[in-house]
């Protein structure tokens, strides 16, 4: 076998191996998307009931709470950025990070100091590399977040918003995550989580204009709101974590699918080249044999005389 | 037919139980509360404790609930819990081990959680 042909064969083998790996990763990601979607669906009843309850307290009483009161001129804001622990997901992480950076720039233009909280190793690495300050970060659960993880993330954020701004607290909490629209579309978006706009929550809870009854609060409206709002924030963060996980798996699936397709194409091109090389080799061998034979014939014809 | 109310017991990550019931007893921060059909609209904070649901076919469902809310309106009762387990989902032996461990470590919250689980499991 000629040297050129051997090189082609070797490359085909290595690309085939890579293709098998990306194909496997694609299928794993596909099954994980389905699982993650199911988790999003399973968490919906809780989120819905919670939203209803928040609306009930918000509209049924005039209670003031630090989580719902707007500050006159906010000076500090917290941004929670949800990324993934692992890459190989196309533009998933860079889109989320870009959205967070745009939001940060906007908030800073409006004269707010921004504290960044990050979930996921990718986001942390991005910020560390650029030597930007991170208030707090979490990682290790982005593939399959549980409610306990959401609680862990929410706790310091709620604490920060309840503290006075002068003592290092924040006035606003924004969240940047990747919304799972469909298998093919995931969009990075930012939303203001706190202070809560009760009217918006109310609109979300009863689009058909249903009238909520007058509730009896046990023990009191203040206490209920006190207990309810942190749970609401936790549930929103949980939902964002789940959507982000589903989006990440969908992005991985897509990235791995195009990697597999590209590998297949490369294998095709390489086999054509290898075929051409083999054919050239054969042609050369034949012409060598023919040339050799005719040279021999010429020589014997000459010695006959 | 006796009056019924619709119950939804949901945990943060799943729906635990839903169905018709005639009486639901839950523990709020200001004491046990029993809800029967036609109760006044109510919104309360739950403590960790067992929730007893008397179903309309005469059975009883017991669940261990840790933190959350109870809301009742229009004959619909929602029990929202961060963690909720039905009594037959609870592994008694494991919970006993957890209880002992919590006692040994002096972790009051964990001890209480395990205790509630055990009580719910034995009330079956």
C-alpha cells in the first residue's frame, strides 16, 4: 500500500471513531432533554398554585413587604446568571453570558452597581478569566437541578435583598437564563425577579379574569406573605434552572448532531480521495509493468539478430 | 352523597396526590386545622407535620409534609409543600436510622423531619 493511501485510511478510521462518540453524545442528550422537559412539566402545578396564592395575598391585603416594595432610586442590583457546567453545547453558554453582559451594561448605565451571582462552571470560568468580581457561584448540579439546589441558590439572594443597601444589600434581583421554547429554539433572556410586581403576577395567574375570593389568613396576612414570597422566588429560580438544563441538553443535542453530520461528510470525502489514490497506484503499477515488459521485448528483439 | 372537596397535594417537583376528600387535617403554624367542604376561603402557612386526608371512598391518605402552604377556595384545597411524601412511600427503617443519626448529631431540624415521617408512616 502506498504512503498516501495509508494516510487516508488512518484519517478515515479516526474520524469514524469521533463520529461514533458524537453520535452517542447526541443520543444521550436527546434522552436527557425529554427527562428535563418532564421535570419542567412536573414542577408546573406547584408553581401555578404558588402564583395563585401570591396573587391572593397581594390583592387581598395591603401588606407591605421588602420583596414587593420598589425602591425610589435603586443603586445596587444583583444579576443571577445561569450557565452550564460543561460545554459542547454550541452557543448555549456564550449566549447566556452575552445576555448577562448586556443587562449588566444597561443597569450600570442607569447608575446601578451590579453584583453578579453565577450558576455553572462555564460562566464562572468566563468571569474569572476576565478577572471580574463574582459575588457568589454554584456548580455541580446544572444537568439535573433539584429543588434543594434552587433553595441553596435563592437563600443568599433573598438575604441580600432584605438587607439595607448601605449594608451591602441589593435593591433589585435580575435573572438571566435560557428559556426552553422548543427542541430547536432556546433563547437567552433576562427577567426582573425582585421586587415583585404583584400586578404582573396577578395577570399571569388568572388570564380569564377570574375573581379571587376573600381569604382568611392563618396566622396573618403578613406572616403568610413572609413565608410565601421566598418560596415564590425559590420556585421561579427552580423553574429557570430546569429550563436552563433542558435548553442545555437541547443545545448539546444539536451541536452533536451537526458534529456527527460533519464527520459523515468528512468520511465521504476522505474515502473518495482514498479511492482515487488507490486507483492511481494501480494505474501506475500497470503502466510500470507494461513499460517493463515492452522494454524487455525490445531488448530480446534486438539480441535475436 | 356526602359533600366533597377536591384536594391537590403538590410538592415542588411533582404532584403527590390529587382526588376527592371529605376532610383534610393539616398542621399550620398556629395549630392543627381541619378543612371540610364549604369551608371559608383560607390561606395558611404549614408546619412540618403529617397531613391526613379522608378520601370520599372512606379511605385515609397520610402524608408527611415539610413546610409549605394550604389554600382553600371554591371547594378546592391545595396543599403546597417543598417536600411531601405519602406514608407508603416512606422507608421506615431508613427514617429510623436518620432519626438516630440526627439525634446523635444534635440536628434538631433533621430530627423533627425524621420524626414527622415516622409518625406519618405509622399512622397508616
